[in-house]
C-alpha cells in the first residue's frame, strides 16, 4: 500500500476512529484519518484532513460551548453523537480498504496506541480550551 517494505502498513479501523473521537475529540479522529491517508500514500489528502478537520473541530467545539441550546442536553450526548458520526464517515471512506487490508494479512494500529494517543489529544484540546476560556474572561 503506502509504507515502505521495511515498515508495515498499519491502519485505523472505523471503530478505532470512533473510540479516538470519543476520548480525544474530533481532532483525534482527524489525526487518525490523516494517518490512514499517509499510510495509503495520499499525503495531500492527509494534510487536508488535518487542516480542515482540526480547524472545523475547534470551531465546532467553541460554538457548542457558547450555544444556549446545549445547556439542557446531558454532557455525554454530543460526544457520543459526533463519535458515531465519525465512525460512519470512516466506514464510508476507509471501511472497504481496511477490510481488504486485514483480509490480505495487514494489521491495524494497536488499541493501546489508539487509547494513548486519544488521551494525549484530550489533554491538548482541554488545555487549549482552558487557555482560550481564560483569555476571553
């Protein structure tokens, strides 16, 4: 696929992207998508996912924090909703490719890595939101 002969191709599955989104925000999902595109030798598409995905994710998070509509919604509903949405997008974009990759003997990224990188993104996003909140108050 996209990696060199000495480096195995490791892809993120739609389920892994869903979990990364739930733990680490949509920014983590965009990073997973970008990594998949890099592994599939599509660096320009990877760059677009990082730029547009992360930018729009931060904008959406800021808007969600400011909207009065979300005040009555339980805290867990919105993250579950966008995690499921990212899983469905991942199924449409990479679902068949991941299935073919696995059936050809390819491997997925380790779940431990997915969880670890998701927590790193969680911390980074939380710190950035706190800094933004502190500058506006």
